[in-house]
C-alpha cells in the first residue's frame, strides 16, 4: 500500500522536520502518518502525544532520563497519526501511545515496559 518513491521523499522531509533538539527528541510536524512512522529509523520509538497530555509530559521526562531516544508526533497536528492511535486503542485517541520498530505498540507504558520491549 505504501508508495516507495513517496516514502523516500518524505524520509528527507522527516529528517529535516525531526532533527533532534537539545533534549534528544525528534519533533515531527505535519507530515504524512505513513511516511513519518516508517521513516523514524534513527529512533526506534515513536511517541504519539498531544500538547496538553500530562501523561505524555511525564513519559517524555522518563525516557529522556533513561537515555531512550524517540520521535514525538503530536496527533492534533496530524489527523492520520490520530487515526492510527485510535486504530490501536479500540477507537480511542489515547496518548501516550508508543510504536516500536517492529510495528508493535504500547499505550501509556511504564519505563520498565519500554526497557523490556527494547531489549526483546
């Protein structure tokens, strides 16, 4: 279903938009869901968030303290990402939702859950 040439083009956009800041987080603006998700090879974790989510804020701080790099995607800025989050959470746009390189997801996980997933 993915168009490889489009995906490659969007990878360069993601790289530009998702460059890591001082906090080690790749921030992604409005790009396409599929391209953004599939392009986060630098960071094996994609965290879907909203700007107002207290749980997201807490988990970001935990991941930063643990030295776990991730790419952050605000689902309010990307409707396709919001649809993805709903699709893996029983129709609810529950954040934080994390997606891993193997395609699996965790919703509002603990640091222990994330470390275990990354070790597997």
